[in-house]
C-alpha cells in the first residue's frame, strides 16, 4: 500500500483529489494534513476519513515537528502539496500570511521529505533517493502573469507574478526548482488554470455567483467583466495530478489547462441563465431559491472597481501533458458548469455550514467521536 501525505486535503481541489484517489485505488493510504483555516472544511471529507485508508491530521505545513512526526509514523512515499493561501483579494489585504504558508510551508515539507527519503549519495555526490518517492507541488497559471488577446502559457513562459498570491506561488516553485537542481530532489510541479466544481468555498467566482443569485443579492463583477480565464473541471485536474505523480518525469513542470476560455461576464450571465432554466424546467430546485424567480436576471449584475493588479487573460497550453502523459481534459465547460450548478443547488446544506462559522466545531466534534 502506497502512503501519501495530502496537504490542504480539506480544501477545494485537495478534497476532490482525496475523493478521486479513494474511489480509483484500493492500495493507497492517504494522510490528510490540513490547518482547517476558513477554506479548509473537515465536513467535506468527514465521510472519507475512516482512520485506515484515510487519516486526518489537523496541523500547519510550517510546523516542522508535526511534519517530521508524520514521516516517522507512516511510510510516506508521496507528498502532494495543495496547502496554500489562495485568494488574490485576501493576499492584497494580508501578504505576509501568503508568504509564510506558501513559501516557508512548502520548503518545510521538502526539507523533512529530503531527510527521510535520501539514502546515501551517487558517484557525483548528489543524494540517492528511495525508490518510488515523489514530491508534487500544485501551482497555478498565475505565476506567468497576464496574456494579451492571443497566445498561451507554456512551461517555458517567463514567470511574471502580479499579486502577492501569485508571487508567493512563484517563489515556492523556484524553491522547489532549487531543490531539484541542488539535490536532484524527486519533485514535479503542475500549473493549472482556474478550477471549478463541487466543494468550492463560496468566495470564488462561480460558487459566489450561485450563492448570491439564490439569495437575490447583487453579483459583483470587477471592471468591465472582460477579464479572461481558462476553466478546468476539478475532477479533470485531479486525474492530471495523478498522472504526473505516477508517470511524470522527476524535475519537470507540466501545465494543466481546460481549453475553456471565458470572460468573467460570460460566466456570470451563463450562471444566471442556467439557474433560471433549471428552476423553470425542474421546479423542485425552487425550494433553495430565497427570492422570487423573476429576480433571477441580469439586473443582479453590478460592476465594481477593478481589483488591484488584475491580470487580463490566462490561457494554458497543455500539449506537454498530452504528449508525455496522454492526458487531456474530458469535461467540456458546457457539461461541467451544469454539473457544478446542480451540485450547489442540491447541496445547500454544505454551503450553509461552511459559511455559518459553526461548521468547524460541528465536524471536529463528529471526527473526535469516530
């Protein structure tokens, strides 16, 4: 049985990865390490944590003693690092927190892994590594900065971060690259486009828009709404990470994109249209609507002052993933967005819990009684 540490495994992408791995493989053990900040929701994975194949540990990736203790207790062969402060707006308000978690936390994980995975030296003086070990960093396309109207980010695009968040992720990537060069550390990095799907904390664009529509609240859109993002369904991203961890070449970077470029205002209007259509054709969904159906319209859209340093366009070229690992996104945006909206309409209890402020105490109590 292969043992993974999944950091940030109670967050959006991390939790989806935990569920994907448990459903796909029967010979893995997952140690989920999460500090349970506001976006790390134990309730998301509470049913998956069984104390055997999936073990939950509350803690900070910056805590060297804690991470060391996990390596001492479990035969860890893979670390997949999802743990990160990830919201651009929050990074503008509190940059230091992002630097501490995203840079120093990543370095701490690697340093502990280096001590436990190194087994002597090769004939050139570089460390030799235990067979099958891998450190994988989940990064972002935001490290590349902003694109014009044409072109795509490739793995060789110069790094040009424009926010404290993207700068912290860029720094983490460079620390990993330094470990790969200095120690031949067995690591890989993926840089993905915007994810969407189930269990996304309702501060990001799509779940926030859904929540506000249901409550009849205004839908804030930065600037003119024409900023472009490439959208990737979260399960497709999980499959890509799995491919890279198992078959990717150590020392390599892989871009993971969805081939789904959309303007922000397109996303907002499509979400309004989809929710209205679902409620008109499937009246059972109206039970979660906290306003009159006539209010589900473009009148909810309100343009607000643009975000500081707001990148205009992101678009990923995932050719390397296709050529080397035979991966390509399977979920079209048209399919994924309907699937996502249906999930939120059908799981309003989860939304209410994670935004209530009481969910953490509830699930920590649930977990302690297992």
